[in-house]
């Protein structure tokens, strides 16, 4: 299985798992799957494990959101 296929499989499983969450938490599961789907291609080459790659790229997305939120708070603008 290729890394791209592996990452896609993780994303699909996370979307399915999100349905089993409480209604209020489902949106977060979907957001995680969507964030994972934004990462594609050659950047996977540094990983052998799709789950490790998934966590790595999700942490990057979370850090971006946090940074954007902090910038918005200091400038008073919404990103």
C-alpha cells in the first residue's frame, strides 16, 4: 500500500469514527479528517507509517490554527 493510500484510509476511518462521537464532538472529528486531506503527495516520502504521518501533519495544522488565532487576537481581525 502506498503512503497516499494509507493516508486516505486513515482519513476515511476518522470520518467514520466521527459519526460515533457525541453530536458536539463530531465537527472536530470531521475537521481533523479534512485537515489531513489537505496534505498530499511528496511530503509523505519522509514517513513509513501512515498514522505517524497523519499525526505529524495534523499537529502542523493545529499549530497553524493556533498561530492564526493568536495573530487575529492581537490585530483584532478574524482569519
